[in-house]
C-alpha cells in the first residue's frame, strides 16, 4: 500500500465503484518513488480546492494496478506514475512521469472545470 494521505484503490471492485459513483476522478498509479511523490503531494495539496473531483492513488505493482496499466491511453507510457483522469467513467486525459501543480490543475480545469 502507498503511504499517502490520499484514499487508496486496492481492488478492481473499488476502482469500478469509484468511477460509478463519482463524475470527476483523478487516479495516480505509482510507487513511493521520486517521480511519483511530487504528484501525490500535488493531489494532497489541491484536494480542498477541487471538491468536485475525487482524488485516489493506486499501487502500480499490485494486481489492481492492471486496470490502469491496461488502458489504451497508457499503452505507450514509459515513466511512473501513470495519472489518469476520468469524466463519467471515461478517460479524458492521461499523463506519465512527474507533473507539476500547474500541469495537474490545467488538466483538471480543462476537463472538470475550475476549482470552486
């Protein structure tokens, strides 16, 4: 399990339930490593500013990580983490490797509307 303050998705059922019950979802699938930690930190920092977005993390090397690793949108990714943005259960954006706060918030604002 990842050591973040984010809620974790640990099973494929939790993944399906998260997408089914939330319109706007950002999932960061990674490890506790130097490319992933900054993205988790950004997610933790902006959670209060984006109450209309559900933020989750997922361990890349656990069986559940397969649901993110097997997406067509992540097929060519080479670096961790894999960060995927879902709107109404559909992928609207996906990135790999380290992302800055500005990059993350630009994707959130473009796909889910600005923070309130």
